[in-house]
C-alpha cells in the first residue's frame, strides 16, 4: 500500500505542471551520447509520448552524429572535422541524408508509435531553408571551407504546426535545402533553436551529454541552476561556456529573444530526466531565461 501511495504522490506532484503546460508546444532536442544506449532511446521516446498524453505538444529535433560516423567508417569515407564541425563532402552528405532519414529518424518514429504515440517523421529538407556556410579559423580569422554545411535562413513553421495540430508528434531531421536544391548538413542544436523560434514554442529542452552548464567542467556537481541571458557574455569570457557549447548557447539566446520563455539543458544520459525536469518540484539541469522572465 505504501508503494501505491508513493505512486499517487508522484501524480499529485505532477498535477500543477500538467495544468501549466497543457496545450503548450515544447521543442525537445535529442542527440549526443544519450542516443547510443538503445534502452535509453526507447525510454526517452516513451517519455515524449507521455508528455503528449498529458496535453503537451512535443516536437522532437534529433541528431545522429555517432550513427553517421559509423556508416562513414563502414563505407571507408574519411571523417574530418574543421573547428569542431564535420567536413561534409558530396559523398558524406549523401550518407548523412540516408542515415538521418532511414536509420535514426525511422527508429525514433517507430519507438514512439510502439509506445502508443502518433509520431511522424518530418524531413528538414521540407521545413528548413539553408545556405552554405563557412567556418572561421579561431587563430587567423580566415574563412575555412567545410563543404555542404549550411546555416538556416528560413523555417516552414506552418508545416510543423500542421502536424502538431493534427495530433501528431513531429520528429525532425537536421538537414536543410538550399534554393539550388542542394542538401546541407545542419547543426542539430541550432536547428532545434530555429524550429522553436519559428513555431513560438513555450519551452525548449536540450537532452545533453552533461548535467547542465558547469561552473567547474571537472565537477559534474557544479551545475549552475539558472542563467540569465545578460550573464552569457561574462560566462563566455570566463571560459565556463566554450567549445561546442558556444553555438548552442548563442542560438538559445536568439530563441529566447524571439519570445521563448525558457531553455533548459538537462542530462540526457539519465533515465526519465525529461519527466523529472517538467513534472517535479526540484527540476534538473540549467535553465536559461531572459532577465525579465517570470520564473
């Protein structure tokens, strides 16, 4: 009986959050090492379905870097990175396109539907307009070619919301299409921010490889619970935000400035972390908000 009471208390604790977020659009970026564990992937997609069942309207934007790298090795295509970005040649972009759509996206859709959801794959080529971009050498400042890597110049938010309003869970691949018909590889973190911005999501959640933003990168217990956007420059200057976190955080700030209430960075390696963040009093990870936000 005590175990049953504990379960009931969990539901009672979740009630105000279910009421708060009911009918809200929420973008979830799923990627990194959290996608390497099959049971964790299955659990995460089941949690996404649970969100939808409580009245939240989830939209998933996913990565797939590990699966792409594995396929490139299998086909003996050299993997090269320029300033942390995957150099994407003609052969590579074809592999990226195939793996993201026919392996990663298909699996996520199937797992969500197996859990009783109504998920649908949405190709980034349908909703993300892109143009070729370059990297900048951090030492010389010179532009560096990174192949078919793109930056987003437009999002067809109406297409995504059409799926949401039809009662489906859109699961979006991070690929963009240029005006010339060229397919471009898109940073999945940036894609999630741009999608959230375009569809005016209430909240954007990143399932990350770390517990949140750490004040001490060697200590995973040093999570900073809340950061205001006006603190970001100082944290970058102090080296607390650096490397691969930089484009993610800068895109998050743009999304927040566009009207999104909150961005949350949580540890995707922890089972049910998404539910803990949304439906419990304590929450997890780091939330990024505007100074004028009501928390």
